[in-house]
């Protein structure tokens, strides 16, 4: 099975993957890919289509473990149980996915092409134009068709997105319904728990299907903990199987191979490499960007029921603020109540408001940065320091979001910032935010990137423009960790596109 341009949307049942195994396994392959998310899946597809013997190794479970509750998704489909937190300027939770399909299982499937000026700015940094806007366009075009990416349809958008679109149009802003990789979406509003309807084009339903139909093998429930090397060359990986429910350790796994592609994401890749014992230079885990954000919420007089409709289906651009991207947000009830500080004796009043809430998440292309390492027990050690200008841009984006929500029909406003309270005008919200510091914000980030950067200098980057590690042969990276800068837009499709180009170059040269 092989998808070709012109064929249209490619969606198939998820492939069979090997899960927990009590016995040891030894495998010979041409390519071992660690991670089955957007980067790993895209690379697997290219290598398998080229005839290589491909083994994809995934820490998470072999199948989607969908349940419509936050606890279930944190347990099975979020790295470290959804408990990763960056410290530094303040505490900031950072989310990353796991399972066959990686983060695409639980994201909102928002699809953006990286702005051309960002891609073109990378050319002098990496010493190559292979990821410039001109070279990326045909790869984006292919993914757009294959994944069925188009604007959220009004009939499944839901009132939360409709309210934002009304506000955007009333104010004459650049925005509207978001493009999403959800060709069969029915608007059930549960993208972040997994897709129960088959509406979302997560990579386990397309890229990995094509890879396995052409011979690729997937080992799930398997955590890599070491690399095999001979001299200056990586020649394989080692790990262990773990039961997805009990975490009981199973058999050892050894994969011997000519090429190892690490695609564990912006947190997982530096976490693994930092404890690997490999000499990859000082840039491993340095330069982390995360697209941090905060939300503004509206309270309407009529029901919104933001859990009905596309999870995140509308956006707008803020005039004069490049790199600030507000887009709709819908939170699980328990998370919404926490954001409202409606807990304990205040929970009943908070629950009475849930039907009437709308929301915008303000995401920024951050100038602040952080680091990723590993604690002795293997968990990610993450730091992050905000740039003062980023805090000002978040505030400005929140004020702009408040104007859109009010123009769309909301009557009152609040946000997840201590001491701000409720407001009926954007101006009063702006005044309340003026004195708030970053430590007053309830922050969240789910786009870790740029933590093992691509570049020319081994002191400031980990890999070359072709994906190869500077200091070791046989080791390559292909995920969001390699971005030379923050993107400013959701990274999933750009990760697939870059991994496709990297794998294509490696497959062509043998």
C-alpha cells in the first residue's frame, strides 16, 4: 500500500503493533526509529517505501486507549503521566504525547504551515536551503492532501468557535475557522482525549499504516534506555518492555541497525540523549521553546457548551503583534474549574457557569528559552525562563482576545491570572493585568521544540542540515527538537514535513 498525490485523503484502521512482551527480543534492521509521533511516523513511511527494514519503537501503548476523561489520557497517552513541569521564572506544566501515533493522538489536529519568513531565516543558520519555504511547499502540499486538511466546517464547529468567528468578523480582524487534519470530524469535542469517531487524521491512521503495509514493524510498550556503538558510530539501541497497565518490566529489546533515528519530541529526545552516555556536544537540551500561553474566558447569557463542536476550530491574528496567535480553547470540566479557582465550597457556582463559558488560548512564539535534561530516575528535568517581552505580548494577546469574545457575544470576562477577577470590558481587564507578573499566571505549554537544534556549529547545535549528529555517525534526529527557532504556529505538520525531507535524503543515499 502506497499513497500517491491525487489519491485524496488517506485514512485506514490503525496498524497492528507488538505490545508488552515478557521474553527478550533481538532484531536486525536497516533503520530503527525511536518514537512514533509525527516525526517518527513520517520518517518510517519514507524508509519503508524505499524498501528498508524499519523498526519503530514506541514507549506508549500499541492502541488508542480512548476514554472521555483527563485521568485516562494522562495515564496512557501523556509522557510521565502528564506531570512534567518546567521550573525557572515560574512553574509551567508541559504536555507531550505517547502511544503509537505520539502527540497526534491527543492534539486538536490544528494544521499550520510554518511562516515562510521563519523557514527562510533558517537557511544561513543551517547552511542549507533544504527547509526554506520554496522547498517545504511541495511537502506541505502533499501532507495537506494526504491528511485531508481543510477549514473547520461551520456545521460541526460548535458555538464556542462560532462565537469567536463572529467576534473576529465584527472587528474586521484577520482570522476565522482553523484548518485541521480532521477530514471526518463530527464535532464531538474530545480531540484531546483521543478520537472516538475516526474523524481525526492522527498519524497511526495514515503514515504508520503506509509504513507497516510496506514492511515496517512497530514495537510498542518499549522504552529505549541505551545505545550500541562501535567507535564513533551508533549501531543499535537497547531497551525494555513495560506492561501498559501495571508498569511491570518485561523482556529486554535489542535492535541492531545501520541508522538510528531519534524522534521522541522536544522533551523526549533530549531527555533520552542526556542520559545516553553519547558524546553529542554541549547543545543537547539547550534552547527549548514551548509556545507558552494563557487563556481568556467569556461568560455568555446563553449556553455555549464549549465541549460540543471542534475542540479548537477558530483563530485570529493580533494586529501589530507578530508571533501572537489566539485560538479557541475548550477545557475538560475539571480543568476549567481549576482555572476558575472554583474548587471546594466554590465548586457549585463554578459548575453552574460551565454551560456558558467560551475561551481563547493566547499562544506566543517565545523569545524566552529553557533546558531539558534528566533526573536520576529518568524523568525530564526541565527549566524555562521567560523573556520580559514575552510576558507583555501574552498580556496584549489576552486583551485582544477579550475584545473578540465580547464582540462575539460574551458578557463577562475572566482569566487564569491571580488577582485579576471578572470584567465586562477589555479595558478594565487590561488595567488589571498591568501590574501582574509572570508568577501570577496559570501557564500551560504543549509545543516543546528547539531543544536539540539543527545548525552548522557543534557547540550550538546537535545535528547537521541532513539530520546527522555532528559528533557521531549512524545517529539522526527527526522531530520538533531540531527546529532552529520557535515556529509561532502549531508544529505537528512542520515536524512531519521536515522528517519527510530528512528521511528522503537518507534513503536516497543509502
